[in-house]
């Protein structure tokens, strides 16, 4: 692990596109501003872990279903695209500030 010291308004670059800026320091809390392309996912560790866990559970559940199909689905029916927000990750994300919020 690389450990760097920075003061308020100083920046750390990760690659060519990600900037971490120390915005504020209050007691034992450090506020960090992150500037990254929209293609780079930025999550706090606990949110990332919840998403990863939910994805693993969903994959295992799909594996358990095997060949069971929902009622009314026909063989050869075209799959629709779209994402599913899993309950634990959605609940955690709803109770935490978003990437664009300032608090």
C-alpha cells in the first residue's frame, strides 16, 4: 500500500484520468473529492462489498433455478435487457450520499 501525505486542496493523480483532492479535514474525518470519468465506478468500500455480495448471491440463486422458467415464458422467447437492483445494495445506497453530493 502506498501512503501519501496531503494537505487541504492538494491532489493525487491515479493514472491520467482520476484525481483525488483533499477537500477538508475536520478532526478525524477527511473529505476527499474524486474526479473520474463516468466509465469508472467509484464506491465507498462498504457499498462495493454489498454490491459484490448481492451479485454473488444472485448468481448462485440463478444457478439453483436451473431450467425453471417463470410462468408464461415461452421457449425461444427473446430476453429483455435491463438491470436489477438487489435489495441490500439498494438499501445501503439509499442511505448513503451519492457520488455527486457534498456533505
